[in-house]
């Protein structure tokens, strides 16, 4: 199971620019870098409520319109991601996405970059009541993949991913290639660390052969 933003796709610039656009267009505010990254990775309604609790839906609409319009310009898979997914599929792995991103944006990324053919299940913001770091999204992916916890791995770039994996009782892999919180990610005590996507393939194959 993979997180999406910061793990499979490099979308930091797209998310940051869309967040800034919504605040500027509706609130007349120019956000600081700290405001942009505050509570990064949490569901969009939570982040927008921080800006203006009474204008959350308007902010989300402005964010979404900008995000979709600029998606292909500012977003792309990290190097080695298609090769990683293909290699894991060839090894017989069923693969899923577990993200706090909305379903429409998730589908846009998977389809645009040709990653969807390797993904058998995607659990998005609308699919569970409680998002990461709660284990609920991971448990839902396990159900959809018909997989057992003992056979499962969660790969993610955020502390939330590691905490959610631990809560779900599955192994965690810290994806260092996309993280912007490297030290915090290591401090979250992941079961494994991967510097590059290819390291995930080596790890899964070696562990499954042990």
C-alpha cells in the first residue's frame, strides 16, 4: 500500500500553489511558507478550516479548480515509480493506494501518469470516516485487496503513514525520496527505510524469500 502525494507522485508544488491561490483569491491573503505546510497531509477540509472556518467549501472549490487546471504542469511521478510498481506486480504483489486526497484528484493522477494499471484498490478521503493517522484507511485497503495484515506493507513519506501502519498492525516503510520531514519520519520508528523506489522492491522480495 502506497501513500500518493510525496510517495508515488511529486505534487508538492501543485498543492502549495493551489493552497496559496485559494487563500489569495477568496481571503486576499498571501500565505507564508509556514502556513502553507502547516498540517501538511491532512484532509483538505481540515486544512481549509484553519484558514477560514466559515468559508471552507468556497476555499476547497477555488483550490480544486486551480489544482485541476495546473495538474499536468506541476505534478509528475517520482523517478523510478513506474518501474517499482511494475516489478512488484511481476513478483505477484497486489498493490493499493491509501491517501487523504479526494477521489477525483487521486484518479486524475493515477490515470494521467499511467499508474492505475498496477493499482487494484485506492482508498481516498471520501471512503473512510477517520483519515490517517488512524488505521481505518489501511484496514479498508486490506479488505479491498483481500489481504492479511501479516503480508502487508505501507510505504509513505509522512509520519502519519507510519503511525497509521502501526495502528493497523502492518509493516511500515519510510519513503525518503519524497519526504519533507526526513528526521521526523525516522523518529517515528518505521520498520524499514527506503532511499529509492527500487529499495522497496529489494526489501519486499528479500523479506518474502526469507
